[in-house]
C-alpha cells in the first residue's frame, strides 16, 4: 500500500499526525504487509508513523531536503519510508531529481528487497515532483523516466517486461496519459 501522508496533516490539513494516521489505518488499511509512505515529516509525524505502525519492524527512511528556500524560512525536510512486516534483504536509495519549483525539493527513490517465504521481492518507492498546473509538465515525465532508469539499473535489466516479483509504488504525480 502506498500513501502520501502530507506531513501527517492528511488531505484536509486538520487533526494531528497521530489521529490522522490512526484513522488511515483503521478505515483504509486491510492488513497490508508493506507500506510505502511519502511526505513523512520529521518530529511529530515520524514519531506518529513509528507508533501507529509499530507492528512493522522493518523500516527504511530516506530524507528529502529542500536545496533552496526563501531566505526568511528555515530549510525543511521530509522523507519517504518503506515499512514492512517481512525482513529486508537489502536497502538502497538514490537522488533521482531536484524539484524545479521554488523550494527545490530533493526527490530520492528507494529500493528495498524483502524476503517473502524465502523468495526475494523488489519494492521501489518514489515521490515524483508535482505540477500545480496539471498541464503535461516535462519535469513530471523526466522524474518518472529517471525513476524507471533507477529501477532498470538496480535490477540489471533493459526492460520492465524482464522483471519478476517487482512492485513499484509511490506518489507519481503523473497525468494518466503519461503513465505508460
């Protein structure tokens, strides 16, 4: 299951990270064994993730930071996270892109190999840049191309059709027509 938790604020911007993540778990989850989360802010949000999902003992977190910001603001950081009930065989992350908008967020991708019944499963998590105009933005497409290249490179293959036991999750922020 993948979910952009928006810093624990949820889509309405109300509540606390703890209450919002508890509601998410109680109303939307169906005992998934792996969670890929985006926009997990440091502090209260990360603390709430660990509390609400304490039965997911395997955790891999990669920080995404602002690389540019308004001079009057404090630099921000958020993260992408993989939580699993299955043991990790390996973990890896890589910077994929820098968001071209004013705050210039780093955008990392994660690759986690989990062991499910003695068989490896490759899981990839990515939070692509976001276009506020919803107008077929080149940076959304190039972000997904970079993510695809990361997946192919990590797996040592030249086409996604060659992959087996592969799951790619995240907040892709891509127009439906561009997904393929």
